[in-house]
């Protein structure tokens, strides 16, 4: 095999490896290695005095008799039948698609509320909660463990957030998910019948946002542990919460969001640039070979037409 054919073969192999590596890097974030995924997450966020969130989770369990609990947690204080004097989320009600699923709430102080008439099941739930040191969580316990299949859970909350305010706007930032299972499909309906939202910012930036007559629809998908947040600038006195007065709320919020978008674009640009370099490397190597590495060929006549000089 000639030197040039060997080089071409090498470049083809490197290109194929680069393509496979690039595909693997892009696919691995969307592949779940968990036995549980959220096939559909749908939420209704009502912009009114008592900011209301309704959630529906459609879980897909792939393994039989492995899991006992399906839950969602909060990184802020969660309460049940309580009205503390600090920002919090209040649980209103829970429901599920199966009678075997027993709802429970664990508040910010570790108090457990299990909604069952069976005292043994209540003790089992409390034992697991204390064993894993759980707080700020709502979920559903199955004493028989979950079979493989699809399960739907529903939650309803009042949210009393911290509010940054000046004389012109209210600013709130709601983190709906932080550490979580992969969400295959996400749909969030922001219902704002009073047109209180002045500006809406959505995280991650890959989510699609559609304006409607009564608010917004936000759609996308979220790999494991990707934060999902909704940030809003509202008309004053729109929602109940805990107000912190600061200056230039709108300018600060827009500046922070623009910085996030800039960093996000730079990060994505670097990612695609590196991918392009990996894919173009075989071509670059081949061109360098042609320019500097390829052996030059010379035509040597069979007979010399002159007597060469004597070597010195």
C-alpha cells in the first residue's frame, strides 16, 4: 500500500471515530440510565394574589418491585397547614392514579404527614423519612413496591416567594426543578388573565415560549438535574410574598438575564467549535501531509547524456 493511501485510510478512521464520539457526547445527556423517568411533566402556574402551582407528573417505571416512593422535593421551606412568616411553599392537596399510592408531606422542620388510615403504613413512611433525613418533600408511598408501568401524581401548592420590589415592578424567580429525574416532555402553562406579567424569562434558554391570550406556554425537555426556572417582572401588588425593597429592579434583572444568555451562547459556541475541530481534523491533517509530509517524486532518466564531475 502506498504512503498516500495509508494516510487516506488513517484520516478516514480518525473521521469515523470523531463522528461517533460527537454523537455519543450529544446523545449521552438525553439518555437515561435510570429505571424511572418522567415521561410528561405538565404544570399550571396561576398569576394571582396567592400564586398557585398545579403539577402533574407521569412517571415511567421500568423495573418491577424496586421502588417504594415517587416524590418531588423543594429547595425552599415546605409547609402543610401552617403560615410561617418567611418565604415558603404551602401544600394544598395531593392525588395519584392508584389507590395503592399513599400520599405524604414532609415539611421544612421534618414533620411527616401521611394520608392513610393504616397506622402500620404511617409508621413505615415515617421510618423511611427519618432514615433518609428527608425534608421539604411531597410524594407517594407504595407498601407493595411499584410494578413496572406508568403512574400519574398530582400536586397543588400556594407559593409565597421572596419578592424584590421598587416603585415600578415586582421581581420573582421560581425554581420549579433542581435535582430531578430526566423530564422527557415539559409543558408549563403560565396563566395570567389579569396581564400582570411585564417580562418573562425562562431557564434553560432552550425551552420554547409561546404567547397566548391568557399568558404563556413553555415547552421543552430537560435532562437529569438541569434546573428549570421561571423569572418574572410583574406589576406591583400582583402576588403575595415577602418583599425586599431594592433600587432598579428591572435593570438588575435584565442585566443578569442578558449575562446568562451571553455565557450560554459562549458555552454553546465553544462546544460546537470543538466539535467542528474534531470533525475537520482528518482533512486538516491530510492537507498538512500534502503540503509538508508527502515524499516528492522525481523523474530520473535511464541514461545520463553527460559525464558527471568527479567528486571532490
